[in-house]
C-alpha cells in the first residue's frame, strides 16, 4: 500500500473526503501493478478509472468553487488542469511502455501530487466551504 488515509488529510467536507479516499484506493491499485506481473487490459482499466474518477472529483471541487464564488478559483483550477495534462502524458507513455518502472514513476507522481495538493491547496478551501454550510 502506497497511501493510507489519515485524518490530517480531511478537508472537513464529507463528499470531498470520500472522493479523496477513493483516489487513494485507485492510486494503491496502480501501485500494486509494480508488485506483480502486469496484464495490459488490467493496467489500461485502472488508468482509465484514474482519469475518469480524477476528473469527476476535480469537477466536484470546481462546481463548489463556482457555487460559492471561491476566491482562489483560478489558481486552483490551473493546478487541476496541470494535473490532468500530466496524467494524459503518463497515459500516452503507458501505451509505449508498460514496464514496472512506469508504474513506479506514475505511483510516485500520483502520491506526491495528491498529498501535496490536498494538504497545501485543498485545505485552503476547507474553512471557506464550512462557512458556506458545506460539511
């Protein structure tokens, strides 16, 4: 297991915390691909889930940014856009090479990005959303 949910990661919004937990699960499944023989259809399936669920989650945050007129919307969405671009680049790399080194690189990127993003960027909206009645 690469990521384990800890209370320190909570943004005090149940829906978003649950989505973050699911992202951790998907990232852990990608990490597990480094520890076993890799089946191409399995790896593509989990990468597609990473992209689809990641976009769903980021769209959820952005929906609340617009709904509550979050003051740091532009900067936050720019980080989401950079993440989406990087994940698509990694998916394209997967199509050329699906060795264990690829999954290690991808897992490390995902771990670092999600932990950094949650703790340093998402936590900034926690109080703001709570003040708007979103818990």
